[in-house]
C-alpha cells in the first residue's frame, strides 16, 4: 500500500494486532489533534513537521499510523484547503470515484482512502467552534463503538443515523473519515476479531478549537484507547513518558441529530448562551436573530449542537442542529 504523505507508519515486529490510525488536523484550524500528534512523534524521535516512512518497532503490535489529516489546511490555519468542501465531507464514494471532480480536500481524501480501507480503528481528533464539553461522534451506535467510547470520559455521544450532517451539502453519504472506516475499513486481523470485514471509526471532539489546555488529558485517553485495542505495549508508554488515563467505564448519554436550521444570506447573532455546545432547549426557545430582525426559534426539544461560528456561515447550509436522546 502507498503510504499517504504526512503519515508515519509504526510497524510492529509482532504483526498479530490491529491496524490503528490516529489523525490530527482533519480540519486545519483545530489545533488539539495537531499538537497531540506532534507530541507523540517528538517523544518517538520522529519528524513533527512532515512525518512519514515506515519504522519497525517492538513496542507496537500490528500497525500504528500517526499523522495529519489535511496538511495543506493546517499550513494555512483554515478548516479546509479549498473553498468547496472540507476533508471531513469529502469521503463520498461517488466523488472519490469521479476523476472529473477535483478539489484539494477531495484529493487528500483519495490519498487517505486506501489506508482507511485497511483500518480497524480510527481515532480522529477534532475540536469545536465554540466552548463545548468533550464528546464523541460517528454515524451509527453499535457494540463495537460502545466498546471504545465507554472508556472515553465524555458526557455525550452524538450519532447521525439519518446522515443529516452532510445532507445540507447535497450528499447522500455521511462522507466523513469515521464513516469511510466504518463502511469500508478492516484488516485480516479485524476480520478474525469481528467475524467480518469492518472498521470502527470515531471523531473525538475535545472542546473549543483554540483551547489547548486539554491536550494532556486527551493524550492520556488516546493512550488508553491504544492499550484497549492492543496496538501498543507498556514499553511504548515508557518511550513517550506518559501514563494512560484510567477512566472507569462510563455510560454517556447517546443522542442523534434531528433538525437543522438553514442559514439565510444575512448576518446572524446568537442569543447569549446559545453559542455553547450541548445547550438544553425546548421547542420555541429563541436561538438568535438576523440583522434584519428575523428571529430564529428551536423547532423541537433537545440539545442545541454543532453551531456554526458567524464567520463560518454559508447561506443555504445549516446553522445548527438539534439532537435528541436515544437508547
């Protein structure tokens, strides 16, 4: 397999283990994952700027890939490298297979897709526009995802079984990194574990994208996940001089995305407190107001989630979602 750029392959001497990918910077303006990956690479005496190459290691079981999701977006400090669609909405299979479609983020998705197709576990480290408690998100809740998120200290899990996150972009698939791994991923080791070819991908939303105070806690949790799936040995922890978190299994509340508000071509301001992650609301709660005076109200009870920042609003796309408790 061709190794994507800005991805480092730590190949275990013992190959009887999973294939695990840890990404930072799938969105280029989300720094927590970038700093976390650089921390790991630095402690392993590997390049932190342009990681790459295959490195044989006795403290890895199977295959561990560390690197940056969207290096061009990271370089310019923006969510995406193009003005069309970001990397985490570029994994729609029809787009990947259509050579006439060309934008920078899609080209990067094409580069990563073969690796994801062999991935058993993807931990994609993200952050949010506004202040938010950490949470985990992916498409559909199942026992394989639960086996992982029960060991992540988050109060909420967000799912998108009806593909609402990408529908406002005219997409028929969720088209995210975790979706691609869930749908097409899996190694021979994974087939033995799950009884079928499958991967398990999740996005770990660590909090506000400029808040770097959670990096150590996030790193400890990622290490615990790597130990949980069996891709590293205790000697790996000694190499990076860090102890994994000992998070007792928790049962976070699981939610599914429902309705979203579509943005008009007019400046909008959120009401006080409505620009935070996981805001409890009831039907009729006012969320904010457009500059021309039109008010926006919640259409149902639930949690206000995934609000766009005012400088990232695109007319015709969603402004926020409401999530409903499931399970």
